[in-house]
């Protein structure tokens, strides 16, 4: 797995968001680094601006009326908010924004990442620049969004237009009808939300349905 390539799309690809990460409270659980589960209410949103130190955090309350506690992602393995599941990657390329949403929990998993990247520390820009294969570091870019895939959140590759068909056919192999449509290239990376809707519901989104005719 070429984990170093995961930084490519962080700075160079704009995608439609799979989930809207907002500052809200939801019933959920968090798992610490040894797997201990704690239930309560959790609030987390994708970083609006990457800090000068690695890591992220969430807020936790044992019940709706309890005081909130700040928990650093360095203390976490994963957490849930309602129906949404998130994992904390240990990859150094993501250490300033390590939280990934689990979009599809299959043998090959699909993850979504989003974070603002303004004022990215110089040292991080250098590391990202070294990871780019012929790409360009754009230090003034205001946001980054990407989909990643891999067997776990520490072995990641970036989902791109070039590998989209092969990767998504592999991930969605349990639904042959969906795979056949993917092979026609009716869905592209920019249409991934429509593809996920079709996979989960069996209903073709209107725009994609219109493209058939």
C-alpha cells in the first residue's frame, strides 16, 4: 500500500462532502487506545484551521446535563456520533487532522477526510511537498477534502479518478448490479455521493438517472 500518496488529494482535489461535519451533540461512544468503550454524548467537527501542534479533539458528556470534557485524539482509537463512525489514523501525514469518517466498512474500507488547511505550519508543508509526486503545494488553499481506501485507517491510498472504477468495484463487489454500472463509468469521483446512494438504497439519483438516457 502506498501510504505516502494519501497526501496528494488533500491539497489538490476538491470533492463533494460525504457528510457535513457540524458542531453538534449526538449520542455516541468513544474507544480509547486500548479499546475501552465509554458511552455518552459527543461533539466533534472537522478542524476549521489546523493548529500548530499535531492532533485534534472532541468533547464528551456522560449525559445531556453533565459538564463537557475535552478529549484529545491521541487518547482515542475511534468514536461514533449517532449513525456516523469515525477512526483516528496514526499516519504521520495526517497527524494535524487525523480523524476519518468510515463511509464503507468492508474488507477494503472507504474513508472520508475533510479539514481546513489555511496557515499550515511550514514544517508540515515541507513534509507534504516531499510526499507529492509531481504535484504542487498550495499554501494558500482554504480547505482540503479527500476519500481514502485501505484495509485500515493506517494503510491508506487516495481514491482518484484514475483508480475509481477498480477500487469501487472491489469495495462494492457484494452487489454485482452496482459493479456493472460502475464499469460503464457512469459514475466518476465527483459523483461518489450518488454512487453511495445507489449502493445503499437501490435508487438511482435523478441526475445520474438522466445521464442514462
